[in-house]
C-alpha cells in the first residue's frame, strides 16, 4: 500500500457517498449530544465547546 | 523586390494566424461546484435517564427528552460559490433542570422527581450561514461562516473561516480552519441561593442555620477560540484517510451556574426530600483542549465499506479520553444501505471532580458533574439509507435524493446512565 495519484476516472470507489471522510449529516445530532454529555470535543467536525453551554 | 514581398507576406500570414488562434482559443470547461439547490430536512428524538444529575450535586434523576427539527439549504450562487444556511430548533424537557427550583410544583421536592415548574423545559435555537468560494481549477476553497444560538439562559454568536487546498490531482487535501464564539450566560441559580428565599417558609430538618459559600459570578461571558488542521489523503483506489487536529482555548464563565455542589464538611439542611445545596459548581476560568483524530475508510467490495474513526483528547482540567468508532455500510443493491455502528468512549476524571457530598469547602475549584467523571461508554447504532441518484420521486419541484434513518443506544458502564436517539433525514435536490 502506498500513496499513489489515483486518476479522476479511477475514483469510482473513493467517490461513493459512504466513503466520505466526514460524519454523515444525520450524525450531527449524535455529535451534539456527545458534546453535551462527554468531556471531550473536537477533531470530528462537531462542536468544540463554543455555541452552547456544553462541556 | 518580389522576394521581399513574398517574405513579408509570409510573416504577415504567420502573425495574423497567431492572433486569430489566441482569440479563438476555447475556454476550459468548469463544472459547477453545486449543480442545484439542495435541501436537507432532519429531525431527531432523544431521551436519556440516569441518577447522577449535576443540578442536584451528582445525585438525582437525569431524565430528559428532546425533539430537534432542522433544515439545511445549500444554494449555488454561481459556478464557484455556494451559500449554506442551517437552522435548528431543540425543544427539551428535563427532570434535572426542573430541580433548579424543586419547590415550584405541587409534589414534594425530591432530586429523583421532576418538579413541574417553568425550569422543566426550554427551547434552543441555532442558525448558521456559510459562504464558500472555489477557484476555477477547484483546487482552492475559501469559506466563512457566522452563527447565532439562543436559549433561556445562554446566547452565542460565532465567526469562522477556512481555507482548503487540493494537491496531487486532488488526491491530497489540506484544510486550515479557525472559529471564535462569543457567548454569554444569563445564570439561573438554584432557588435556595436567590434573593428572597427564606428557609422559615418551609418545613425543614437538619441544620437550621442554612448557610452556603455561594456568591454570584461577576463575569458572565464565555469565549471559545479554535484552530484546526486536517490532512486527507487517498491511499489507493479503495482506501482514503484523514488526520484531524483541533486546539481550543476557552475563557470566562466555564462553570454551569445552576449545578449544585454539596460539601462533606457542612451539615445538611433538608426541605421535604430535598437537600439544599452548599454552593454552585466552581471551575477554572480558562481551559485548553487538544484533540487529534483519524478517519480511515475502506471500500472492501461493491457490498461492504468499512468506516473507522479514532480520537485522542486531552485538556488542562486533567481529562484524557479515547474514542473509537467503526461503521460497516452494507449495500443492498444500488439504492439501499444498511449500516451497523459501534462506538467506544473512555475518559479520565477532571481534577476538580468530586462525587456527591465528598467535596471539601476549602477547595478552590469543585464540581459534581458526572459528565466530567471517569467513565467508559458504549454506543450501538443501526442505520438505513435509501439513495436515488436519479431523484425520480418529485415533490414540489424537488427530487428526493435520499432518506436516512438511524437509531443509537448509548450507555455508561460505570454510571447508571443511558440514552436513546432516533434521527431521520430527507435530502432533496431542485430539478
């Protein structure tokens, strides 16, 4: 396995919606309750502490 | 003479041909960043229960129900620019919040029973607008955002921006983002600390000389500043990974003003079944957080994808945590995906955390918020997605692109706390 320049026409698997390197839109609710109920935050595209009276 | 005419004719022909070639040079095709307006309708139903409510000093019901509808609209302004607006309303009822004033209902005051007064429910509203501009070659994306949120005792205004660069035939993506939130509390202190509370108005037991260390917070502002970096890399035709890092600095009122604390060295005063608090939570007015994460997704075959996530977190309140998540989308044909998920979370306790009635009054900082205690948590999820790339089902000029339904169950093994969340979304694309 190595870093190769995959051509655009070879990215059919990479471009699958489930391969996206971010949380699903629906997971924003999960991330929100986790930021309220857990001490940790950040590195997941969700709240990092501002915008709410959360942890 | 004839040779000169021929020579100059040839030169003139070449020059005019070059000029015509420049004027007629075809422009390169530029795909729109977003082809059409997209609308995402989301909603969630959340319930939780536990027995370590922070409002009652770490002992009491944590029962809570929340309904949160949300709408997200992405609008292509032109070939290069996209405006996204997100609005969310969250309406909740909370047994623990109701016990900010446990005496405002007809039932006897009890930390394990919700009071039916005004503090039992609240509504949070949030609005975010994001503008993103992509360069002609689509290798640079610059964005800015502004956000606003409000609930009964809290307001927030936030600003942020990011720059994203793609390299290596778009196999590598580097993003830098910054955000700042300027928030403020409107503290709702526990009833026994408010002016006008008179112990003699109640039938009580225990220490008749009810006293506390309580003083109001002078600074009610709460500011958060974050800077984040992410590096994404396509490793092969079937694997891609991203490394994400965030550093967050917070200052101001970082305690929660309505969360009680009980001192082990103070004699209790009880009214009905409720022990009056000795103070409210006092936490440091600064906090520095560092989070480092990795996502790696594997396209195993046309039916299975594996999505993984890991995060390490640490802060200067003494909390370290690890998060691990794995999700396995299983494709059932072109349109349907079924995806089970598991998440494990563990954290150490904050330095200033103390269990119910164990804190000593001489401490500078203290909290009995069990969200800041040491615990492990397991989360199990199941999701189902219907995806139609042709958007065949048309409703009011919008084609239905996908429907997503998900259920999660969350529990803490070292505390009697559990939560359920069910989420549903409909994604539409303008025709």
